[in-house]
C-alpha cells in the first residue's frame, strides 16, 4: 500500500522539490546581488573620501545604487511573501 502511494505521489513530490530548488537558487542570486551592491557602495564612499570622486558625482551614483538596493529588497520581500502561500504576514 505504501509503495503504491509513493509511486502515485512521486511526480508531485518531484515537482515540489524542483520548485523549491529554483526558488532557493533565485533567492541566493538576489542575496549575492545585494552583497555586490553593498560592496560597490563601500567602494564609492572610499572614492569620495580619497578625493577621486566629487560630491555631485558621488550623489548621482549613490542614488542609483540605493534605488537598485531598494528594488532588490522589494524583490526579496516578495519572494519571502510567496514562500508562505502568497499571503502577507499579519
């Protein structure tokens, strides 16, 4: 009986496993991008402090990086929200 249940449910279990793997890989990629942007912000601050970058140029490039970080954080929040059935936590 249990063998028959396992055989019937195997395709669904496989699809669920693949879905989880894809979700985890995408989340890991987003986290890697977040770390890269944070490191780039640190480098930008170092360039400002060393005088290799002017205040106006720094502000423009920082704004772009911070906007990208905000968008990435929103994507991560959306991915976390979809992990619990697509329902937002109350």
